[in-house]
C-alpha cells in the first residue's frame, strides 16, 4: 500500500511539513558543523545533485505543496524503481514467490531515462567562509575524486580507500599521530572517502584546531601530510597495518545481517552489481604503496580543492530556540 496506494491529504501534509522543517532546524540550521558542511557541498559542486541537501533547503520546504509531493510519489515510488533486499536465514524461492505476490500486481511507473549528471571539471581552488554562532572554528577540505561507478581505472578507487586508512585509520594513523598527539595543532581531525557514491565525490578532510591554533594552521598541517605521501610512498609496514584494519573491519561488519543487506542494496541502487561486495577485500589487498602515492599525486591537488571555514560568531543564549517534538525521519 505504501508503494502505490498511499493516500495523501492536505491536512496531514501541512502537519508533516512542519515536522520536517523543525527537523531541518535542529539537524542543520542550529548545528554549526552541519550548516557549514551543507554550504561546503553547495560550493564544491556545480552540476552534481550532491550540491543539494537531501532534506531540502528551507526555502524549498516553505514553498512545497501537496501536489508537488503527490507527483513525486507517483513517479518514483514504483516497483520498477525499487530494490528489494532480503538477508538472513531464508529460502530464496519463497522470497521470490512472496515478492511476486505482493509487488507483482503493482502498476509500474513510466520513468523517463534520467540525464547523466556529470560534474563540470573544476578549474581552481574554491573557498568559502561561513559565519554563524558557534563555540569553536571548524575546517572542511574536499578534493574531487572518482568512485567505483565513475572510475576509468578501478584500482584508483581502492588505492583512495587505502589512502584514507593511511591518513585516518585509527590512533596509529598519520593525522592522529602527527596533528593531534605530536604537534597538538588539532583537537580532532579526520579524513574520509565514500567509494560507493553514485557520482563523483570528495576525498574529505575535517578538523577542529586546538586552542591557540587556527584553521589556517590546521589546513597547512593537513596539506603537509598530503605532501609527505606525494613525495614518499607509505612503507610496507604501514600499508600492511591499514590492510589488516580493513580486513578486521570487513569481517566484523559481516556479523551484521543489516549491514550486509545495506551494502548489497547500496551497490544495486547506484548501478553496480551486489556481487561487487565480494571484490572489496581482494582489491584492497592488491593495492601497492606506489598506487597510494599515485592517487595522492593525481587527485589531492589545489585545482580540485574546495575549502570551507567556520568562523564562529558569539553565541547568544537568549536566542536559543526551544525545539518542538515531532516524528523522526531518516535521510
């Protein structure tokens, strides 16, 4: 019933849109780091759908009408646009029969082929400053990188994954060792990469400078760590440690049936085969130190960099908004 026969009415819509607005306020507008991250994506991307927040801009929510929601629902909530994942101790034949019984009779939607959203090539560094009430400054850096769906050379994606582990793979990683514990420039710092995104994404760095230090110093320190890898490939010992961590994490994640289902569903939804999940460990193990150095040299360059700096403004306790309670939604 939810897929094709949901009854939408104006009264429920008006109530629910207010819940969504309040959710946006609490999760984004009143969260300095989330607000900065949203503006960061808007600056980093020009033609990609990643430029738009999933929950929508408040202006979008203010102008949304029931007819907009109804049209969206009728177009996209259809069996020919859904991925059904069932994981666990199951009888596959029985699952197929049940899927056919419950979803087979539902009318498919006529979905026009979506035009490819290829991000235009970035031709220079982009930089924004976000001024909102906050207690501490915050730094975001992102370099344009390919993902499994878009990469011309698949090995590069796995090398980027290992690079993320070298930089931010626990307490023994370079960022934690050098910037937090040794130099004490950052109170927190991290790096990350989502190889399973649908479109070209960002290799991200984020951090909070320690008291007495600035985002300028933190950015320079992060770039220094990038330059280290660009000039000298990681040692085999370091590479082995990262790969061992990846192996352990992957084995642990397989203990979760939910995670297995999520991973298969993600791969299918972005246009890859669910069987790609079985390639992960083998491909990571094949990554060489020279390949890690190569992707750092190729992709972590200033011309593809976007930087966002949260410049904290005074926090006015009197302006603190009392949030209403409402339903919770996943985005």
